[in-house]
């Protein structure tokens, strides 16, 4: 029972989204740190597109009929990194735009905070349900 509560799809998606946002923050920080490095190519983290494809795509998940079966859920949903090599506005080959990276960092920070609040609300609801059940 505890595993099913803690392993709900909502908690799972929020946990994966928090991990992706954390990785995105590190990636953006790396891009900013290398803004003056010649030939450096910026990287980005893709997660929301993968999540949308899993939620609304036509791919079917494998049914897990035995606890010893390999789970495809944990392998299927996660962030991916991509190096952006298609453009370079500078003569030194670097494609990092500091203004865009700073805006992405602010956006990601707001996104991370919203995810953390949502996960906190989820666990508060569980705690309330448990405490009310005792009465």
C-alpha cells in the first residue's frame, strides 16, 4: 500500500520533472561559464517534449504482470541532453547568447519552484488524509 501511494504517477512525473529542471540548471550554468570559450557549443535539456510524447503519444507501455518483470516506466521518462551545433553568431564559433541563457535560467528557476510546491502539496494532501483517518 505504501509503495502504491509513494509510487503514484503524479509523484513519479513530478520527481522526474524536478530532476530534469535540476539538470537544466547545471547545463545553463555550464553554458554561461563558457560564454567566452572559443568554439564552445551550448547544450540544452529536453524533458517536456518527451513527457508530452509519453502522455499523448501513440506508444503503448508494456504491461507489467509480475513484480519480477523489468519496469519500462523508469527507463522511458527522463531528460535528454542535446548540444546545439546548428548556429553560431560569433566569429569564434561560440553560440552562447548570455541574454538568452540568463532568461532561460530565470524561467527554469520559476519552473523548479512551481514543481517543488506541487510536490509539497501532494505530500501535504497525503499527510492530511492519513491524519484524518486516525480520528
